[in-house]
C-alpha cells in the first residue's frame, strides 16, 4: 500500500474556479497568480492547466524561469519586479512583464542598455504600506518611464488591497477611490485580488488577479471555499498504517498530551508535520477515514497522527484518510491549527507526492 502523504490536484476543480472568476468579472482579463509553487499545487502543472487565462503572475524571477523552462509562452508578470539591475537582462531573455515599485528599479531601467523592451506595470501604494510608490508621484514616474526606449507604451498600473477580506469596507472603499484617480494616467489597470473580485465589483478594472480562489480557498474570513461556490483543488491524503485498542486512562502520543476517556480504538495515519500537516493542530480536529469524520487525538508527530475510531470500527490498515480537500475544507483545519489555509497548502513538504488528476 501507499504509506506516505499524497496531494491530488484536481484539474476540473481548477477550471471550475476559473469559471467562477470569469462569471464575477466578465469584462476583465485574468492574471492568474501562481507564485509560491502555485500555492503549493505545482507551478508547472497549474500553469499548463490554466492555458486559457490572459497572463500568469509570479513573485520572483526564479518562478518565472520555471514557467519558461516548462515551455509555457503565455505572458508572465513579475510582481515584485527585478531585485538587481542585471536581472533586467534575464527578464528580457524570458520575455517577462515587470513591475516597478521603488526608485532603484526605475533607475535601473533608465540605465538599461540592453535590447529588451518591457511591458511595465507601475505599482502604487493605496494603503497596504508594503510595496509601491506614493500615488502623488505617479505623474512624474509615468513621465520618466515614457521617455525610455526600453519601456513599451502604454504603461500599466497596479495596486493591492489591504483588507478586502474583512467585513468593514471602509479601508477598501478608500483604496478604490484613490486608485480610481489613476485610470486616465496610463493604460491598463489592475487592483482586485481574490477578495476584491468577490467583494468589490467596482475594483475589477481591466485585469483581475485571482490567487487563493483559483485553488478553491476562501479569501473571506469566516467562509469556506464551498460557501463561495468554489471547489477544493488540493486533496491531501494518506493511509491508516496501524489500528490498535487503547484502554481508558491511557495516553496517546508525545508528552502524554491526550488521555483516553474510555476504552476505544485508535488509528495511526502516515502524515505529520514533516509533510506539512501543522504541529499546532488541536485534538478534536476532523480527519476523514473512508469518508467518515474521526477526531484527531494527541500531538501531531513528524510522520504520524492518531485518530479516535471509537470502540467498534471497521477501519483497517491501508484505508484512505483525507486531511483536507474533497469532503473536508482546508479552512476548518487551518482554523484548528491557529493558521490560515494559504499557509497549509503552501507548506506541504517535498516528500509529499503531488499529482494532477485529469478527471
């Protein structure tokens, strides 16, 4: 039997979630965010599966190179831009669109002597206070970039929501109003991430940038992907490797952290924090075994977890166990682990077998 953790990636679910994006933003082009190994789902296989999107977006130049090495020629946007002037040559070689969000990146373009010409996005900071220029500087930045032969025209503009996932719309509405003032300064604009796509239709602009929702993950606090009409793309699963009886009063796992209240049977499943299943996950967290929910008990080990199967059980060694995904929302597990679903799917380890299902 397969006695290790696996992550099945459902291509049909990915396509379904993309269709939800298109339904919500029918007049916008789609820039699919596949950074961080496509949120743990496999950057090459996800990029291929999303062949109908208008562009792909990554955070770092190494991620963009992975896409190009896979033979994918679709437009790729480098969201953090180049970190050193020499990376402009790499961006040119691999035909990447670049983001400019700080002065030294602007200066590097002004000093660039290569043959490449770049589609360039100017990032402005409308309230995230992370990356981006002050909007008041936008006219002068546009003027400087417009003067450069290495920059294709028209220029493009982007910004990023700080709290579009929250119920209070005050900050998001202020950001939208500020971003609206930029629309006539350059060409295409993009603002809406997954939460913006769902909560703020007036932010959709020329392009939307879905990330989490493509993978079936809710970007809205207190809701699961299923609540939003999305389907989970990743199902993390393993198998039961031992079934054993335990007596009332015995403890389970490291440090005796869980005491069995009554005679029962426990199942040991081959998954742990070495695979990316969070160590902080609390006793009582549901695990699916043969489609039925059983509570996690005791501490998560590096390679194993224990579940309480009850005093009478039909579960046997080799039975399939789902940790999150189909039938068990990742948001539930993240909440139990005092985490967020993004961290869980991005955090699966290299020893987890990741495979695309072509259903």
